[in-house]
């Protein structure tokens, strides 16, 4: 089986690499097409493939104008890809986003009759559907012709199917929709631990400092808790993002209870820091899934997360509290609930093998085979 991945986020995310490494072990020949910008780091996610014909191909760098002219970007990428590989030899296309990658997959399908599956991510909803409603006709054709539509979480699926530009097609989309969660490194699955017994007061955040993560709101919510006499401290792990300087300034102004740690690459050190804390908080208002929630849960930390985002709806058991990340008072109340009811969270009942990459890769392989067979029968 020859699978073409169109992955415009490949240089910036380990998620896709983790999947491709596992698929490589299942005798799937993969071509990973990586649309890059002028300053993209093309060496951060290299793969030593087992399959001899597998390869990663970087695009000719996109130009600045392609940020604004979507259709020109898609034509540019399609022509670039068409010049670099023989698309007749591809059995299936896996597009990792609905808009940017899905539109290229659609052009391949229309010209070469190749089946494709497409994933819907948080940015498809929070950026493209919100800011580019003019592209809705392209998206509807992608959804109509895709063999399968993959959602990374229950919340993404619910939000997407009920979007005002999409909901009139809800029934037809739902029939070929599947939810496949992202996985976590086996390191976390092998090193699970349970919820702590002591009185909770240490809160941690791990990630980039993007505006959607609402870290300043989290800090202000904890300031309100402290004014109410609630003992708490915040340990911040991460770097980069538009809010980095703002977060650093707030941490400096409140250094008696905020510990700004910075980025941590070593999993063993990150594990130790998770275990030294009691609660994980990321009130992100735009989250496809949020693997850090699962990492934190594996280390016995109840989580604070945003309503209708990320892991909302993933678990049938109580694993933390949801909040409105744009509301400081709501974050405060949700944190207070976790602190006051700490022992009621049922983290020990979670089956973390659900997030095992080997298991997820086998599921994708079965979906690929099904889509190829359906396309042959047409």
C-alpha cells in the first residue's frame, strides 16, 4: 500500500511523526509531503523509515502571498507535488487538515481518482470556518468526496457538525465520520501513577504561550483564589507564542507563588514535575485534542479544561472540571472545585491504552484498506 500524507504542520508537531513511525512498521509505504515556509525547520521531525520506498518531501517554500490567497496556494502545492512524485502510484491520500491539506487531496482525487481521508482539526473551526466562509463551497466538496472524515475528539466533531455553515449536511457527513484520538508516548503509559492523597495546592501548565491558551486569565484567576485565602502556587513549563513576554512579566511580578520553569525536553524530568504538582490547568479555547491533558492524567493530575474543546466528552468518568477560558471568575470557580473535591476524581479508571500509538496506527491501516477497496468497487 502506498499512502501519501499531506501534512502542512509536519515541521511543527510530533503528533504526525509519531503516527507515521508506527505506520512504517505496518508495511505501509508512505510519502510525507510537507508544505514549508521560508523559515520552516525541516530537520526537526526526520524519520528513519524501515520501508525502502518511503520518504519525506518538502515543498518548494510557500510565498508570503499564499497566506492570503488560499486558492493560489492550493494550485501551487498541487503543481509542486505533481512535479515531485508520480501521483498515479499512490493508493490513498491522508490529509491532516480539512482546509489546507484537504483542498490539495481533493485536486488529486479529481484528477487521478485517488481515495482520500481528511482530518478536521481545531484550526479548521477556529480560523478557517470563522475567517474564511468564502471557502465553504470548496470545503463542502472535500467533505462530499472524502472516503472518511476523521475527528480528533468528540468536541471537535460536535462543534463542526453543528456549525451553521455545515449543519445542513450533518447527516451525510456523520455517516462517514470517525473519531480517532491522538496517542501519547508509551513512556507515559508505562509510568502511570494515581491521584495524590495530600491537600492540593500546586497547579501546573505545560505548553506554548498562545493567546488561546489563556494563561494570563489562569494567573488572574489564581490571584483571586489567593485573595480568598486559598493556598495555591503555579508552575509554568514551556516557551514560545505571542503571550510569552506577558506571561513572563506576570510571573516576575508574582514570583512569590509563580515559578516560571521554561521549556523541558526530557520526559523523565517532565514526569518528575508532573508528580510534584496536584492539578493541571489549560483553559484553552481552541484545542484539537491536547495531548498534555492525557500526559497529566497519566501522572494522577485532575485537569482544568475548556468547555467544548480538547478532551471535553472524551471520558465517561470525572477527570477534572471544565470552564469558560475567557472568564477569569469561571476559571477561579473551577479550580476551587478541584481543590475542594480533590479525591472524587476517577483518574485510576482511565484505560490509557486507548492512547497507544501502535493501536491507533493499526486502526488507521484498516481504514486505509477499507477506503481503497471501496474506491476499487466504484
